C-alpha cells in the first residue's frame, strides 16, 4: 500500500483517433488504461513508438481529452471541466517538458522562465527573481541573458525544465526530453530530474525510449499496443 498522497489517477481510459466518419477507420490508441500517481514519485513510461505513451501523457496533463474514461486530479474529475477550466488547471498545477523544448526564441533564458509566473499574476521583478533562482538550480547561472539559439541542446532543455517547475506544479510531465541529446547530456539531464525529485519532492511522469535512464525511476510502467503491461 502506498502511503503517499494520491495526486493523479485515471480509470479505463480509451482514446480513438478518427480518419473519417467510418467506425472501421478509427485508430484505437489507448485501450483501457488505469494508473495512479503519488506525491513525490518519479515515474517513467516506456514502450515502442506508437504504443500510446505520448497520448497518455497528454491526457493525464489535460492537453487532450480521452474518448472514454475519467482522469482525476485528487478528487476532481478533469474530464468534466470545460476548456477554460482545463487551461486554468494546466497553468496552476501542471508543468510540461517536450522533446522539442518550445522555448520562445526571441526571449532570453531568464525571460522564458519568468513568463509562466507573470501569466499567473506575479510582477516582473518577482518573476525575474524566481526565474534566476530556478535557472541557478539547474546549473545555468551564467547563461541567464542567452537566447535559445545561443544555448546547447542540453542547456535549452535545462531552461525548459526550470520553466516547467518554476510555478511549483503538482506534476511535471516530460515527453522524450532526452530524445535529441547525446548520451552524456541525456544522463546529466536525467540526473538533474532525479535531484529535483529528491530535493524538492517534485513529482515527475516521464515518457522515454531509454530503458537505462528509466531504470533510475521509482517506478517503470511498460506500454504495449495501448495498454499498460
């Protein structure tokens, strides 16, 4: 029995993608997923391409909706929220890091990390202070004024991680964040996530093809053909 607080769960999640109105043209991507995520966990989801890992991650984080089934954040069924309510939940409770970092190219590292806080109403001065602190925590104190094009791939992902955690979300979702990095940079990045998980008690759910890195997690979930094995 896990004695930590249950943060996130889903029951009997199905997801279809339709190519046209014909039932036989629908692609059944997720096939009855049940999952529970607890406070302070570092969970990795592994599986072959096309297994449904990214689709599951997007549904858990409120970026997409299931065709059937329910997603709960605590006791709140987010599947029943309207689009504005869901956007509000993502802003407050969720952090995302993607394979392609999606940093804003015209802004510096400091500004990229400050922006999510300003969206939630912080002054620029306070947001800048917090952004500076988090960028220092991920080892980028000397790169604050650099734009994404002036950073290495690993540094860009460190900025993306700082941006994802700066609002202290309940869960950070990472989708193949090491996919474009060499093995040394990938290991350094995963070590950073381990540190944030242990030292800040930050909850992470990570999709990865890298089974060696996934093995460092508290828990590894295997996906195959839209199901958890």
